């Protein structure tokens, strides 16, 4: 190996919240092993954050800390800029400023990259600098490196995973305690597993951001976030978990992307929704706030990557891994040779999304109906009219005959378009008291 | 990115068996995606194998194929040499010849690297060329890249995994069919899951080779294979799987390595043996011929990597990933900046092994004893004498009172040294008819 001696690499950190604090800790506590791998030290020279008052409980000796991000970016002692402010506008401005100053950037900002990645990666390519973002998907799990480098010999067939720790925590808790969504969410917020505004997590938006990045990297598709069908977990109730278990499944919020090779080229299936996976599968056994991503390649077959998908230290682990990789590139006097989205930029081509209405599968359906004679027959009739075959039915009788009761149906394989038509018909029945809850079944997880 | 245009990289393959055939297939079927990631094609220019007769069912148009490995290595059209002949002497000679000719090498040869890696990596470093070996551990799973790059910010605390597909297949089958080891092994051989001489697999030697490589990379320890305590799976019987399940475990052949940080420096615990892991753990759910490796880092916490640990196409996936990475380096005019064993060579220092007799844990013990009054008391007495506490006992009564019966004991946490003394005492009892079978319990898997 051609290891030249370099005194050190200077790192500047913008955004001194939880993850930023983790980065400071990792750089301090693992300075020795990092240098033994890299050949020279990483030196944190400056931190910028609007909040310069809060004590983060870390030693900042020798590190300049103020609110001036622009000064940090311009500082000649800063070789690499870490962006951890989150959000869109400000974060994007800092990243583009760093890139324009010829400085590589490490970020964990999946929302920004999913929506504005095209512009950011184009700017980085133009300036010949790296924008690294391992921490943006799967927290500490080296999933992006694996997809980009470990599986680089493969045509990737599918990527499917538990991409959001908050929702997996809530689902696991609902399953365990048989409590309602709102109760579990409140506790998750108290424990710090969910944010005060949980929308991004529980509605699947965060998972969709991550899936957008994975989809581009897996299939060489131009980065697209808009148009990914996204459903969250708010409609699930304890009975769904109970029935899932009876049928041999567990419920997970999955991001799923598959490549459809067709005559006219490739199209991409991408979607985020609660999913029943076979109880014995690897994904089914991913509990609490952990994440796991399954990647199938034509040569390697199924592979899976598991670990903490969020949190101070796991996410910092990924940020610092990117710092180390970029430091090697700086040492060698070049930007990285591996394209950020795995395919060289001009090979990232628009690939149309496959609509949900073109897919088929098995479905778990929970109807909320009046406990009256003939209801089941009418529901079954609507399904039958559209060619949706019923595999199992469970009707939970209510004690109070006036109350609405759940009727659960497991379908045979059916077209999603037919299901949508059948459910529209069901929703018009006067005995049916609430919209039907649908959980898709993924047998191959 | 500074992507220069290079016409192509020439690849030479030595060893045209199963994996070699897989490499030819992957390079052909995925030529387009590889080029879209790399920017130029990988071109297989020559194959050398003593068997030039067998039809491997792949198209060799434009590829020179003969028995002359030395000519292949010397061929100026060959930029990278793949060594897939296996074994020690010949493989080592080819690798060193390629390195001496300034050509990087890709190999899947864990046995050779575990035993002669020091010499080979030193030669490669001296010549300034890469020796890549992702395929040597975990087949298609990108575990080495993950350990070396994805987790580079971590002090690695432990590595633990199912490193051998053959034994995992046999164990899973024994569990499912309740058949004896010999019966299942024979079927595995017929199905191609086990080799005619299964010693390397079923006695844990192959797993120990892989663990040696993982241990060096995880902990910055000088590569050592000798001295890793290694036990295989020959002594297990159906009753062990039945009891494991009753106690809430599954039995897996694990390679386990942990870093002990002590006052005088670091010592390494490394061992291969059948292990009981909690039934709900990720490792417990790895079935059939699949592999999985769990890596714990101080920042990232537990992570796990799962996939096919062997086989034509999965292993070829890893070989070709290495080709792609090395091709990037050749294009940039340098050898790789990442040290093959993760730590820069002068930071790979000898770290003494922790002896099994220094460890403590819980144990599953199966005694084979005459079905006579007082036997259990004498066994329990021997354990008690040495301070090995009993948590559960199961005695399976035989129909024939003369026959030996199994007595199963689950211990409390105990020193392995005390257990060894107790078992020596037990083995001397005249009622005890066979050596005690010990399965260690790993709660943290």
C-alpha cells in the first residue's frame, strides 16, 4: 500500500445535537484505533451550532466552537465538513457552500438527499469532491457501502427492509403489550424513541426517504422520492398483531423496492407500508428500535444487514466511517472513485415507477362491521365480485350486538387493482362502519 | 469524481472449478451493470486449469484456456490474477508469483491465508499490490469490507458467527428430521452440501480458518490460526436439539472472538464449537446452508451480516466485487489505501490468546450413564465438588434398564476450568459410559 505520511486531517462539524455529540465522542474515544487503521489522526478543529450554550458533556479543548458555520466552511484547517443540522434549506446551503469551497461533505440528512440529492450530487461531481452519507440509511449499518461495493458484481433484484427504528419500536411494543397505537406512541415519546412530532416516522415518510436513496443505488435509477406510495402504522390495532401471529406472520413497516425487467427496459416498484412477513424470517425477528435491510442480487442471492438504525453512537459510527474513507481519498489527492449512488452519474437514468395497481399479492383485511346477520356474506360477495379469493376468515363476535366488530379476511393472491375495487364496494355497505385496514403480505421476506 | 477513461482491465483466472465457473458467469451476465458502476469493462482474457477437458457449460469465446498458470501470470494482458485452485503449496506459489510480477490477486483461499497470510500480505505490501479476499469469509456476504470500512470508527468488541454452511445445513437438518449425524451427513454429501472428505467442515477447521482472519481484522492482532480451540459437531445427537429447544435455545456451530482489554494490553478470546444461542436471536434463525456474522463495536453496538456462505454464484459475487475494487485502484495508478487486515501492517501486533480455562459461562452437559440408582447423585456430587451449580436436570429413562441413558444438566454460570475438573471426576465414575458432551451457552448471541 502506498501510505504517504500526512500530519492529520482537519474536520469541521456543523450541527452539535445528539449525533454531532456522538461524533465528538467517537473521534475522542477511538482516536487510537482510527489512526492505526488510517495512518494519521482525524482532528476535530471546529464546531458550529446556533446553540453555543448547552453543555453536551464532551471535552472541547482545542476545538473552536461558535455559531459561525460559514467561517467553519472557509477555515483552511477544515478539510472535511460534517453537516448534521438536518432540515432542508439551511443544510443544503451549508453543503453546497462546502462543495463550492472544494471540501468534501459527510451528512446523515436523508430527507434532504431524497428530495434534493440530484442537485447536491451534481454539484459535488462538478467540484470533484465527495458527498458521503452512510449514516443516512440504517444508522450504523454499513448498508450503503455493501450495496455500492460489496454487491457491485450483482444485478440487484430487490431491497426490502425495516428502515425506521421508531416505528419498529412501536410495532414491537404494540405486539408485546397489546396496547393501542396512541398509548405506545406516547410512551415511546417519553422514552425518547419517538419525537414530539412523530409524523415523519409513524407515517412512513422517513422510511420512504431512505427507500428513495436505496432504490437509486440498487437499480441505477435517477433519484426520485415523489410518487413512492407510503402508508404508516397509525391504523393498526392490537387485534392485527394477534391475528398476524395466528396466521404465522409478524407485522413490520417495510420499505420495499424491486426491479422489474421488461421488454422496453426496467421499471421500479417502490413502496412503504405495514407488511406481514413470515414469523420465521430474518426480518420478522428484528425487534425494538433495530433496523435490517435485505438485499437480493442475481449472483449473491438474499443477504441481510442488521443493526441500530438510529441513535447517537451508532449514527456517529457511520459518520466517522465516512470521514475515514474520505481522509484516505484526500491523502491520495483525489475524490473517491466509487459513485455516490453506486452507478456512474450518467448511468443513473429515469426508470418509471410501477403503480401499486399493477401489483398482485396476498392481503390481510380487517373490516369493521355491524354485528348483524348477512354482513360477512355481503363483504365476501364484494370480494368475490372482483375475483378476490378468500383463504381464511375470522369473525370476532362482540358482546354488545350493537357495536361494530372486526371481521378479518386473509385473501388468496389477487390483483391489487381488483382489491381496491372490492374495497370501494365494501365501503359503501351500510353495515360497514370504518374504512378497511389493509396489510400486504410479503412471503419472500 | 475523477474518472479517467481506461479501455478495460484484463483478468486472468487460475482454477476453473465451481467458483471459477461462477466468476465466468457473473462477468458475462453482469458485464453491463459492472461497466455502469466502474466506467470501463472487466475483460476475462485467460483461464488456467489442469483440467482442460471438462465442459463447464460457459462460453469461452475470446478467452485463452490452457493449463499454463505461469504463462497466465506473465501475460501482459492480465492486470489482475484470480487464484481459485485452493490448497496450500500450489496456490501460494501462484499468488506469490503474481505479486512478484506486480499483479494484484483476488483469492477465496481462507485455509492458505489463515496459515500463510503473514507471508503473503508481507509480500504484497512489499510489492505495493493488493491481495483481496472478500470471498474467503462468509461467501457472498460483504463481511470483510464491513469490518474494515463500514465499522472503521469502532473499537470492535466481538465477532461471532455461523461461518460454515455445511455444518449449519447438517445441524438444521438434524434438528428438523431428528436423524443422527451420520445419516444427515451422508445425505448432505449426496446433495452436494458436504464434500466427500467432510473433515474441514464438520470438525470446525474451516470455521477456525475464517475466524482467524476475522480476529486479526477485528482486533488488530497478528494473524494466528494455531491455538484457536476448535470443536466440531460429530458428537451431537437428536436429543441435544430436542433439549435445546425445550430450554429455549438452538444449537449452532459458532466461531466466537472477543477482545479482552486488560491492564497490560489486549488479549484475544477465539474459539469454534457448537453453541446454544437463544431461540429468538438473529443467529438462531439462520437456517440451512446460510451464514451470518454478528459484529459488535463500541459505537455501533451489535450488527449482523447474513447471506449465502458458499456456492458457485454467491462466492463469485464476492470475487468479482474484489475485481471491481482493484480495477478502480489500477485506474487511479495505486494500490488500495485500505490495509488488507484493516489495521496498517505495523499495527498488527501479537495479542495473546485467552485460554478456554480462563473463561466462564453456562453449559449444557449430556452425560451417558447406566440407568441405575444413585448415578445422578454421583454426577451432581462431582459438579458440586467443583462449584459448578446445576440449574436444570433432565433424565430420560430408558425402557431397557441395562442400557446407558442420557442425563442432561444445564449449569449456572461456572468457570470452565472448574467444569473441566468436574468432568474429569465424572468420567472416572464406573456408571458413566461415554465422555460427556458439552455445549457452551452464549446468551448474548
